[in-house]
C-alpha cells in the first residue's frame, strides 16, 4: 500500500503533458488552479522571497503562520503586497506549526512548507501521531527532481533528506512513490534503477540484495506501473556505454528515469554534487503526509525553492 496518494489526474491534457525540464514544470503548475500553501513560522525574508515568486506566478495562494508583526515587517521590507498574504498569528514556532497542521487537517491548506525553524523540529511536528498528518502505516520520504545538462532527461531520485537508512519495506514504498511521481511528470512507464556499488548480487552487501529483491518484485508485478532493475551501479544506470562495456542488457541501463539510492549518504551527496558542481537545476518535496511538504535546505537557491513549490503543487 502506498504511503502517499498522488492525484489521479491533472487539469490539462495528459496526452500532451510531458515535463522535460523545469520550465515545463512551472508552466504545468500555472495551468492548475492555485493551491493554498501554508508556511510554518514564515517570518523570515529568505522564505518569503522564494514564496513570492510562486505567488507572482499565480500557482499558490500563501498563508504565513508566525508572529504577525514580524511577518508584516518582513513583507514591508521586501516591498511585497501584504494583501496577497493571509497571516495567522502564533507566539512561538511550535504554535505556528500546530496552526499550520490544523489548517491542513481542516482542508484549508493543500501544501505545507518549512519556514524559520530547524528541520528536525519541523519533522517532529509532522510525525506527531496526535496531529494525524502522517497515516499510522505511512512512511515519509524525500523525492528530488533534477535537470542536469549532462543527462538527456529529468531524473527523479530518493531519498536525499528524510530516511537515513531505509529497510527493504521502506525501499519498496519509496520505489512506488518514485514511479507515481514520474507518471505525473508525463513518463508513461518509468524506468527505475535500484542503486548499489555493483550489478553483481553480493550477499554481504545489503543494497545489492535489496536491489535484486525489488527488481524481482517488479518482474512478478508486485510493483506495478514501471520497470525496476537492480542492483545497478550509478554509471550503468546513467550511461549506456558503461552498460555495454560491462555486458549488461537492461531497458533501464543508460536510460533511467528514477534512482533509488541505498541510503541518505549516497543520495544527499548526489544531490549536492549535481547542484553545486554540475549546474543542475533541482527541486524536492517530502511525500507520505496528507499533503506534499516543501523542506528546502538553507543552501538551496531561490530557483530551487520555487521549483520545489511548483513540484509540490503538481503532486497535491
């Protein structure tokens, strides 16, 4: 059972919808009705600046929780129109989080975004059972979408930010979420590579064993909607010549749409290496809650934050 429910359809022609880059992503977000986005403790100029880009493009209507005087001062300092922002006063970041979650639970917010509070405190708010934001059997996982000029299409991968060392059950859920996210980006039959150090099935390497298991489940149609192969080294997943040299025949090799990394170490390094050294455009959301969650790194650019908000709006 999936831990995150993606929409069945979008408000434009699925036959013509194929998101090849982030311009397409932003265009698709603008073609949908504006989504209500609530920012937890949205009191800082950095968060509001990134949010305002989405507001000006018209695909979100913003709700800011936090100290109302601080928020108003930030909006005035940025010369942004306060009339476009709904402010919900809260005395503390914890109260700001509680009020934001209440809006989500009451159907008054479609998306939730982290503002000025640490990621660990934000995650604790999301995971509190009494708030009911995450189903009892649910699993939160991070999904990134990347446009690297050295690869021939978008890459969707997991998990660079939430699950440190996923077990097999979590990896299966993450694989299913990757497939559904890819489908919403217009990929009819996504190709998923389960990443490991080698294509060999080595019993002493857990990522190899997990990759083989998940691939076999896909072969037996226990994981549907795409084709999954693994274990697979990163060079083989992304480069067809490497696959040919190694003698590996697979429809996924050299043409992967999605990458499932073995742990947060590998995925996070992959994310930051591509964004900082390869001029790759990035976005990322957290799936598994009632609504998509935007949690940007302090080092992310405004463009990355805008892309992430657009991605969340498409998956809401």
